[in-house]
């Protein structure tokens, strides 16, 4: 009996140690209509030119789409506000400092690898399609239990978003993946060029691409009413009066940290605006729940997106 109690107390200690820094997410997808997730990451738009503008003049399509879904108004990058680190927070559920030139893999395993492993799927079931070549680093991780295994398919090229958009639709319609990330670089590239008009135009173009992607989803028999679309950003840009303002980003000013999340899908309420704070690391556990994968990480499931 004594040994039993000893064993039990060791077990409790171990469980407490394991659960202290990780939130275990119980898969709930069996209750959900969502079978596919499309994640769009727009690189570097500032909230003041997007959802922070009450008229949403630069994002009319997403503004209209928000009446069909859930908008998170208090959504943050609480980690490093550069491209690789921002993306890695979104795809791994951890804030991590990842060298921004693509030469370093994220520390933690991504939702892509976990998804392919969990359901023993071929690489073409998960895709990373981007306008920046360096984002290929998101397809693998440093964790030796996972490195080189269950890597998603990638199409990552330095190119204009218009091309990425075509490649994304071609890829989705050819392979019908259940998990797809699409990245557009326009606002970030034009911002760094100190081209205000180009920056605004890129926000408007990517806004239109979001509409086209949702129209494709709802027009395709494979995806219609079974697919959740998530639209977010890797980081914002410096607030007006901070550093180089819209030209740069990378610190912890409000402009760099404040981003947004728009979600549309068959399980979601329509026209809801959520003020509760969430952040990038909450996206991967939420997708895990939608796609029926066990998950343990730093982030929390976004309860407004899970039935
Ligand atoms: Zn940048
Ligand atoms: Zn800043």
C-alpha cells in the first residue's frame, strides 16, 4: 500500500510538471463541420490602415466578409515582430526568436507536421505557399523527434503576390489539401521601400485576394461549407512617430504588435466581433482542435472558433 501511494504521488508530480507550462488541447473536431483550414498570412500591414480604420477604406472585401464570420479586434504578436518569428509563432504555437533570413528552423514542431503525422497523410495534404523564399524554413523544425519527418509540401518563391495567388489556387484545385497556408508579401515589401501609395495598394490587393480565396472555397464542391478560412498577419509596422514609422517594424511598439484575425467558416457565428485578447500562438492549437489533432503548447484554443 505504501508503494502504491508513493507511486501515485510520483505520478501526480510528473503530471503536474508536464502540464505546468503547456495547455493540453482536446480534439473536438468530430463535432465540427470544418474538415479543411486555409490560413492566409498577410505580411506587415499596420492596424491603422486596416481594421483600425473605422471606415476600412483599404479592406472593403474583408470588411464585408466579417459580417459572415468572427473578427478578433484585440489580436497580438506578443513575440518578435519580424517575418520568420511571426510566422513561426502562428504555425508552431510558440513565440520563438528565429533568424529572419530563412537560415534557421523554428525550435518547435508545426501544425503542418503534426497534422500529417496524426492522420498519416501524404505531404500533398498540407501546403505552404508564399511570396518569400525564406519561409520554406516553416516546413521543418529543430526538434529532433520531428526534424525531416512529415514535412508539408512547399511552394516558396520570392515573387509578386499576383503570382502566389495563381499558384495557390492552382495548387489547391489540383491537390485539394486539407491544410494550406498562403502568404502575401506586398504590404511589407512596399512599406520597406518607403512607398506609401504602393503599401496602401498592396493592402487593397491582398484584401481582394482574400475575397477571391473565399469565393474559390465556397465555389468548390470539395471545400464548400467544410472549410474554415483564417486571415492574420505576421506583424504590423511601427506606429506613426516611432522609428521609421510605416517603413519598418521589429520592436514592441503598438503598431508592430497589434494585428488582427478574421475567421470565416461553417462552424462560426456570423458578424461577431471579439474583444477578448488572443495572440498568434493561439492559432496553431485552434487549428489542431478543428482538424482533430492532439496538441500541447504555450497557446490556448480560441474558444469562439471551436464548437
Ligand atoms: Zn519586413
Ligand atoms: Zn514598432
